[in-house]
C-alpha cells in the first residue's frame, strides 16, 4: 500500500475513546483511518459532542485512500450491551477484546499497517473474567511474541520500560541478565527500524536509589546490570549506565541520549506525564506491526462533553504515520 491504512480501536465505549476518535476524524490525513467499532455508538456520540460524522464501511480489498474530514471508514462490530456515558458495563468487555483481536488479525494479514488504540479500563475487563494487564501484553500474547518493549514518546523525548505492569515487589526478580539483555536488544533494533537511528544512544536507570551506591543500597546493579551493559558495549551498543534515576532526566544527560530506559513503570511515567500529558504517545516495540496509543485513561466523567482533549490521539496517529514512512 502506498497510502497506509491505520486502524483505530476506541477502547472503553463508556469513556472518551469514541470522542477522541471522532475528533481525530474531523481533520484531513494523508492516510486512511479505519475505526473498528459499533456504528451506532459513534453516531450517537457524534451527536452528543455536536460534530459531523459520516461513516463509510471499509472495503479491505480496495486500495487505501487519504482520510477526508468528517468522514470515517469503519469495520462494524456490534456492542454487547447499551452504553451509558461514564458507566462501566462488564457486558461490553468481550466487545472491547474483539476490536483488538480484529485489528491485530488484519495487521498480521497485511490488510492494515498500524493500530492506534484508545484507552481501556483494565478493572472492568478483569471483573468480567478477562485477564488483562494492558494492550502491550495483550498484543504480545496474541502475536506469539515472547518479549515486547513499552516506549513513551513526547516529541523527541523517549523513555522505555524494562518492566511494565508489575507490582513493585516483583520488579527486582524480573530484571535478570537475560531479560535486560533482551529488552535492550529489542529497543536497539526497533529504534533503528522505526525511528531511523543509526546507533541509538541508550541511558539506563539503576533499579535502586543512587544506582545502588556501590552496593550499599542494593546489589542488582553490580550483580545484574553492570555485567549485562558491559556485554552489550562489547557488541557495539551505545549504552550508558546504570545511572541514578534521580539525575538521569536532567538536561546534562538527556542531551547525550536518544532514549532513557527505566526499570519499572513509576520510575518513568510520572515524569512522562508531567512533561507531556495529553501529547505523549505509548508505542509497543517488538510486534510485527506498528502500535501506538494515547497516554491517558478512559476519563469516564468527561465522556460526551466539550472538555475532552484529543491531543494524545492526534499525536498517536501522527506518530504511527511517521513510523510507517
């Protein structure tokens, strides 16, 4: 395809996912946007937020065409229950999973080029009996990929996670030599592939305060991280660390880096959301297709109102387009 076909899964139907999808459809794009959703849900939400929307059923056998403002290609998928704004309904959990499965299947069959995901509510999915840690883990499992890497992008600022949705008590055991080596290898190759960096400069956070303080505040850096990073440097990886996480995000270090690698979720995400909340994009590296996502949750209390900001959805679509190019 000369023009990429990018799929959108709006996520939780009672949240702002449908809103930001409709808002993204209001502008022209040099790509084809195709939403996988219930048509009636989008039509009703468009009326609620007073935006024009014409849904056109997508013919996957036809070549992709640039998106026209106010018109949106759709692959229809019926909801399992009525949607009330701001009210989670476990009965629609299967519908949410079906949108993700359909999007992944189409990308694996090369009928689409990328997936942009709206926010889901992990709690209601698990309450419905569907084990769900997050989109990253879902797509990895669906594609049979043993390891992926979660990357956050805010303009040129990039932060990757060595572990994702784990309780803090489980993080030290998860950061083994093999795991860290695999994460950095994926990150290195994927940054070359999708972001065209010849030799990605990676700064690695220590796990412990002050990167372990020579073993006085923890020995993971000495026993796991330093040997792994030394091995990667011998393989010509441009990797530096482990560095103290309380100073690694200062300009002195960031000007030397293409990406910072944090050891766990909340070592990086507070800063990412402080720097670029509403503009940051979550990228899953290591999949056989491009996947980007918004950086925020379902915002149930804002659904169907004028308070919804589509900034992160717009950024996610733009980044998927840029990565495809």
